[in-house]
C-alpha cells in the first residue's frame, strides 16, 4: 500500500514523509465511475490525511495499484480520463435501501432481488464440487473494507486430485462412453484412452481439455440420448 506513495515522499525529510501507521484518506468509486482505461478490480484511491473536507475535491488522489494521480468528483454518473466519480454518503444510503441479500430467498424460495420485501429465509444450495482454499485473514478484512475489490485475488486453491472435477465428474462420464467414439472424437490412441479411463494415467492439459469438452457435451443430453438408443436396440 505504501509503495505508490514513493513519488509523493521523494525529496522530503523522513519526518514529513508518509510512513507506516500514518493515517490516510480513501474513497470508494461509484459503479461505472472509474476513470477511462482503469481496471475496476485493481483500482483504489488513497490520499494524505486531511480533515478539511472542502479540500478533498481539489487535491490529487493516488491509485494504490499504479501510483497514478487522479482527481475525484461527486457530480455526474461517470468518470473521465483523469477523474473518478466517487460515492457520497447519500449514494451509500440509497444503495443500502436496494441492496439484495444474496444469502436469502423470498417467500417463494427465489433468490432475493433489489425490490424483494417481506420475510426472508435462507436459500437452499446443492453442492456441485468441493474446493479447498486458503484465506489470509488480513486480506479478507481488506476485502470487507473495500480496499481489495476482487476476492479471487486473495484465495489460494489447494487441489486434491482425488476429489477434483476430473476425478468426480469427467472420468465417470468417459468410462460410460464407447471407446470407439472417444478415439474418433479425441484423436487419442486406444491404449492411451484405456489407461486414462482405468486411472493409470492422467492426460496433459490439452488432451484433458478435449476430453472435458466431450464429457460436458454428453452430460448436456448426449448421454441420455445414447442410453435411450441402446435400450431400443436391446428390445
């Protein structure tokens, strides 16, 4: 966080520099209010602390990711090349009134929307896949505070090959498909596919992507059609 302030500290005696544990100002950009060309997930404005709010619109603010300087405004709906449209307390209050509660459902069991009213209840979920992730507590606090704008930037995924998508979803479908069809659609040899289906080998990324596509196409309806055809032939 302090790295983008190096330019601001340059040439100043240590006593006048911004240092760790100093206070800073920060603001939150309104939706579609980022400067043109800025990445919304990697853009956050900070500035030296000043308790005189009349100066906030006249001072330079620093993007902590790039170190570039911008001005802020509370007027209009969009940012410009050098100006960000930031939220006011009024904007935050209006957003809160229509903030959807993603963890809850309405009386009919549908996910809450911006206009949902009445008694809410917890949403039911179906577990599709289990993934192990590591979460660094300090970074999570920064996400909650709005200082980091994408949670995926702080998650580390720990892959368990015994429970990943390939093992739990893709491989079972491939085992049910005719070997001749897999050879035709994937271009892999019979021996290679037999080893893959038996779990004796795991294909490299290019072939794994190809086989994954074949399996997904089957789960979208192809496998059901094949089962019906097989049953008809058996009769």
